[in-house]
C-alpha cells in the first residue's frame, strides 16, 4: 500500500471508531492524577473527613430543627443584652 500521513491515518481511525460505536470519552475537566507522598495523602483524607462530618452534623441539626419546629437564634451571654443592665464602675 501507499504510505499515508499521520493526519490521514488519525482521521481514518476516528471514522472507523465512529462507525463502530457512538460512545465518547467525557472531556477532561480536571488535571490528570498525580502521585502524592503518603503523609500528604493522609492529611488530605483527614481534612476531607472532618469537613464531611461537619457538613453531616449541620445537615442533621437543620433537619432536626425543622422536624421539631425549633428556631435557632444567636446566643451571646456576654453580648449587648447583658450589658444593658450592667454598669461598670471604677473603684478608685
């Protein structure tokens, strides 16, 4: 056979693949995988686990509050409300 260029071969292979299947690879949105040191991998996993557990706790508290019809308000024991009746005096 006659030699064909790399571009022609690529187009022919692509057409052949199109004839065989309609499946396509999804576009690569993220950078490819990379190797990490085990310590860094463990630190990332622990951080992700803590964030996940925190999110789960917030979601559980929100669902419980909705189910029990509880309104969550900000509680500041040393905030403005307590200062309204207190008077600060110098003992000079």
